[in-house]
């Protein structure tokens, strides 16, 4: 949770917990609805759920090492200066 959410803030732990809770549900949803169009893929997606979860962790470490809490801070700073960000 801390890897995804971000180290050094309570909000990072909350973001990480929410993301880790939602990701498996999203993968189940995706596998169920992909099965309607591609019958062979739905079983493969369910089998690869742990691999996708690990891939998401690695991608977070590579592309967003400070976690979702840092992304939240950047979005807040952007919207705070939005109309006059020169």
C-alpha cells in the first residue's frame, strides 16, 4: 500500500489501500466483460491477475516513485494556480 500510495503521508496510505482494494475488483470486471467479446481471454485474465498486480507495483516504482499522494499534491498545486499559471 505504501509503495502505491506514497511514503511519508497518511493520505498516501489511504490512497494505496483504496487502489489495492479497487484493482482486483476492476480486473474481475474487465475479465467478465472481456469474456462477452473474447471468450478465450476471460479465463486468461483471471489467471494473470497476480501478474498484473505485480506489474502495477513495478510500474508505480518506475514511473511514480513518490506514489499517488505526490500526484495528488501536484494536481492540487496545478488547480490552485489554474487560471493564472504563467
